[in-house]
C-alpha cells in the first residue's frame, strides 16, 4: 500500500483542530495524542513533537479557546451600545455563544485540571479574559467589590454552562432574538 506524505502549511493549527474534534467526540477521559494524530493524518509522533504530551496539547488548545472566547465576546461588544452596561451584557452574550458553539472546549477551559494554567501562553490569555471582566464590572460600578465581580462572572458562566449542557430548555428553545433578550435580562439583573 502506498502512503502519501502529509504536507501542511500549518501543522500546529491542524493538530489543534483535530484535538478539538477528538475532545468533542471522545471527551477528556479518552483523549489521546494517537487519536489526534490519526484524525490529522500525521504520524503518531507529530503531536508529541509539537506539544510534548497530551496535557501540553490540551494546554495549547485551552489557550486557543480563550482567544476564540474573547473574539466571540468582542464580536458581540462591537455591535452593542457603547454604554458600560450594554458592553457587559454583550460580553455575557458572547460568553454564552462560545459555550453553546464549543461545549467541549468550554469545559476544557473551565472544568478540567488537564491544561496547565501556569504556562505563559495559557496563563496570559486566561488572565486577559478575567481582566476584561474585571474592567467591564468596574466601568459599571467603580467601587465594585469582589462579590460584584463574582456575581457577574457566576451569572454569565452559569448560564453558559447550563445552556451548553442542554439545560434551561425554556430559554435555549426560544428563537435567537428572544433567547438573547432573556439572557441579557438575566445578566442585567446581576449588575444591579
């Protein structure tokens, strides 16, 4: 049997894409470098060469997830009113958008101990996401306490987690505009 060599302009991106697909299909428990390599059509050594081990690949995937998470928030913020409250609600809607579109990646980023948050790349992008939240809350309430920050984060995260897990059917089943209005109202209540 003749095999064709794998040529790719961006093997790292191909491996990250394959890793996310494997994570979504098999879950964190069955995640392996070998299955990622097979999905990407590369040798089983290729992921280890780029990422070291499975946790290294999951760390890189989580970092990319935080970048995409912030991009979804930024997309919502770009079309929202520029008031601090509207921007915070838009960021919350982006939070939910990301979790619903990429539930396995969302769980990796927020519920797994496999990614190494103390690495420079993941640490930086996770911290930047948190700082965005802190800045947004402070823009609404300059004297915001840790409880205010926690309330805003817990509300957006709780909605995102419940909806990405297929819960909150009464909200998730609404037409998109209605669903967004309900989510915006819930997030707005946490900001009072």
